[in-house]
């Protein structure tokens, strides 16, 4: 059981959804890096529960307590250790589910792997609550990457049947990322936000949930970063993105659409610009060829499953009695976890890129 990720930048997260606190440790950041705590707080707030009617009513402050590694707003070069308190959990909502695993949660597989003492209240350490320390670590690294001219931004491309506009693979710009981050809700097309709210209200009344698709873009990464085969940019991002609870698929650029394309349509032809820099007529490869950056925008999309905790009656088993039973899940849950996952994707993308750049 490992909670450590990375080589140059090593991160470790810990805690459970209903434990006293969650937290993390970051190793590998140099001394003297300025950290804007106000920006970090704003970034964390985008993921925090209870900030909008479209998400769970569980409210957590999500203010980190730093125990080492940052002094007077600068990194010290030593491991950055922090904790985030859990204050608004209701473990009693899960007391009658101890021996009755929730469908499509990790309740059963966790018990099969770690035994009956595993803490699965609120999902335990499999919970989306553990994305808070991921967000904090990624928020730190986003600031570091920004100082090097690299910008990361994501939006909710799809929620159920409602679709947003897509990023322009060829012309995605810093301005596009900045404009998106200034929005109160993470969609490019502001007109669909009312439709999303209405759809979420319908799901709440039906006690159901829905999946979604998040699209993430990276601009400013120069050509020549990455590696072939096992340690390419696509490989690293994909592995880390699948570490986010609820992610079920990922595609880069044209993604699965390439299966229906001709080589003459898909190939990204090159040319020399007037300043002798290399340009591309298209960007179907989404900024990565052979695991290495081309200097073009990197764009990928990921599929997020519906929140498995729903209020409808569901079939399951009773591990104590050995009977087939039905359950109705209580508690406070997101009708669509993809909404709050947008900054988590940005954070995990920054964690992935840091390995190649720092």
C-alpha cells in the first residue's frame, strides 16, 4: 500500500474522510520559492465542499496548517508538511453500512484487500476528500510552473447530456486559460450554466447522480520535455489522473476519434515561421509526440463516473449474515463529482509536469 508519488518531486498524502485530519508531505522543492498564500487559498476554495448549491452540503474550511517547509511565504528547501482538519463529517450516516458494501464504492474491494478493520466511513482513504491535499500540493506547483511561463486550466466539458465548447487544439492561449479561471463556474459557454443548475436540481429530486467529462489544457510548455516509452508526458499524466477517485477514461487531442481518421487528415505537418521557429498546421496530437512535448498546447479529456452514493434503493449483500439485501444511502453527496474535480485535475496535471521540468 503506497501513498508516495514521484521521483524529483515526491509527494505523500494521508488520512481518511472521517478521521480527525488529512494531509500531505512534499519533498524536492528548492529553497527560496515564493508562495502566494492568497492564491493558494482561492485555488483550494474551488474544490472545497459546501460552497455552491450544485455540490454536497458538507462544509469544510480546508485551510491548511503548515508544519514545516514554508517560512515567511517562502519555501525553505526542507519537506513541506501540512494537515487539513476534518470538521463536518457525520459518521453515524454510515453506521448501518459497515457490513453492507455500497455499490460501485470501494467498500467491498477495500475489505477484500485489507481486511475488516479498514476504515471506510465516508469512503475512508478512498474518498474524494483525499483530493484536498492533492489540490494543495498541485496548487503550490501551479505557482512554480506559472513562474516558468506554463499555465494549466480545465473546464467542465460535459455534464450528462449538457455539453460545453471544446478547447481549440491549435490556438489555445494563455488568455483563454485566464478567462476561464475568472469564471464563477468552470464552463467556457456561460449560457449552459443555467441548464446545468436545472439538471442538477432534477437529479436531487430524483435522488440520483450523473457523470461528466473534464477537459484540461496546458500552454507555455516548450518543445523537448518528456521521455519515450514508460515515462512519457502522456504516460505520466494518465497514471496520475487515474489516481483521482472516479476517473474512468482519458484521451489526448483527437483521442478515440483517431480511429476514424485518415493519416493524411491526422498528421500534424510542420513549417518554419518567419522567426525561424517551428510551427504546426494542426495539433491533432495535442502537443505530445513520442511522449515528448512539441511546444503546442497540450489538451486532454477525462471521463468521470456518476457519484455512486445515491438516495435510491440499491441491491447489495450483508457480509455478516450472508444474505442479499437492499440499502438506501444517507449522507451528503455531490450529484456530479466532476464539478468539484476540475481544480483537482489542474493540480494533478501540475504534479505530473513538475517531474519533467523542476
